[in-house]
C-alpha cells in the first residue's frame, strides 16, 4: 500500500513486513548493535518505531489513509542485543473516523514479551 510501502524510517531500521492485511500485521526486526541504548539493550525508540510501523500496516489499506494521533508503550522485559523480534498488530476498533490498534512485541516464538503498545488513528478522508 503506497502510504506505508515507502516508510523511510522502517527501511532504515531494517523492518521486514511478514504479513499485512486489513486489521492485522506482523513485522520482524533485529535488535542490532546500532539500535541499542547505553546499557546494551534495544532502544525504546527502536521498539516504539517497530510497533508504530506494525500498527500503521494493520490500519492503512489501499483505500484507507490513517495517521496515528496518540500512542502509548509499556516496556515489559529488556530486549537483548541481536535478538530477532516480532511485532504483531491487531485492530481492536475501527469506524469511518478512527481506529484503535494493539501491538505486542516479543521474541520469535512469543515466549517472552518485550513491549505492549496501543495506538489511536485518525482516518483521513
């Protein structure tokens, strides 16, 4: 979809879209050395950007353009260096004007959750 296919930040952070369909998305990433904070774990901004991108994929379609108007993230466990992670997004509510999306960021087998993210979108006409 044109409004998310050319996301420059997602490209820079090497996010890989695994699934994207109306209402849900899955994005993979790796907590590479360049994406760590000062204590050697995945930077909160990196995890936030991953969740934001996954939620945008879940809400936006070829016929819907939506922009985030509010987001919150809760960091649950530290994400170690070089960890392969996955963000799973699911739209929990949508009407003609707004949408709500939830994203869980975990390791690949979903045995450890690193962050939980919620976002509200404004749907543009």
